[in-house]
C-alpha cells in the first residue's frame, strides 16, 4: 500500500468513530514525532500491538480487499507474566465495496458487533480436520443469545446493534451489504495475535508492504520505535 492510502484510511476511520461517538484512547492520537519521545511507560502498547492496523492483505487493492482496525486492549500470550489480560478489544471499519478475506483462528474466539452504519454480511463455514473449508456441513450460529443452524456458506446479516459469536476454526469473511453504507464494528475476543493465529483460505498476507509516498499521519501497530532512551 502507499502511505497516502494508509493515511486516508486512518482519517476515514477517525471520522467514522467521531460520527458514532466512539471515543479512542490517547495513544491512538500520538503522532510519529510524539512516539519518538515515549518511554517504557508505553511498553504495553508496543508489546501487545495496540493501536492502528490498516491492511490490504498484500493484494494491492485496498478499496476492494482491505480492512481498517484499532486494537484498543490486548494481552500477550508470550509474555503472560507481564501482560496477564486474557481478552482483547478492537474496532473495525469496513467501507462499502471492501471485502475482508475468508479465515479462521486456531486460538481466538470472538464476538463481532455492528456498532453503527450499514449492515455487515459475515459468511460462515466449518473447517475440516485438515483445516480446509467444509463446504457441505451445516453451521451452528450464535447471534445475540440465539442459536440456530444454517447451510455452509450462508451470509449472516448484522444490522447495527447485532452481533455474532465466532468459534475457533470457524471460517468467516466480511463485506458490507450493498447500498447500506460503511460499517463500524466492534470485536471482543480472547487475546489476539495476528502474526500466528490467522489461517486464510486462500492464503493472503496480513500486514501490507508500504510505499512511502508521503509522511505517516499515524504509526501502525507494527511500526513503533523503541522506547526513548533505548534508541542509539
């Protein structure tokens, strides 16, 4: 992705959060210059990958295949003594016309909540023992206290306020219902590790390669500099 695309996506998500009165923690507003001055008091942000996450899944077409996210809170399973949280929370922003590819999580279970805007469509499949997509067996769905069964590949429609529970190894993808408008989503889950806990089918990348065509507006969660005083 070009840095200009990332900057635009960040500003679009900030505006969506303002529109729906979803207030962000202070570290989401730090500039790249301010991050250069932050010491070890912000190690949790660095070590748990809190903050902004813009991805085109390595496909180079963000407006069609892409997602904007903010990790608000998270633990770190590799550093549990220091970061004992067993939960995570994210905000996700999907513009009409964008698609987030099919994937499952080995460890994480999550609830996806429509926090405002249009309607999101989440397609669900079970996985087979070999981790491939099961396109035949029915899927048990849990939405807002309701449990029911749908055919493989059904898109679950979530209007604002509605949610779905995503179990481990349940394949799911995201898109906006055409004509309903951009969507702000919430995610409440177990600890999140995007480096090790996503299985995409078909395979795609998770973090973008960035072409620096303008200065960054905000740093992404995998771009923070070392704590001030540690840099040489």
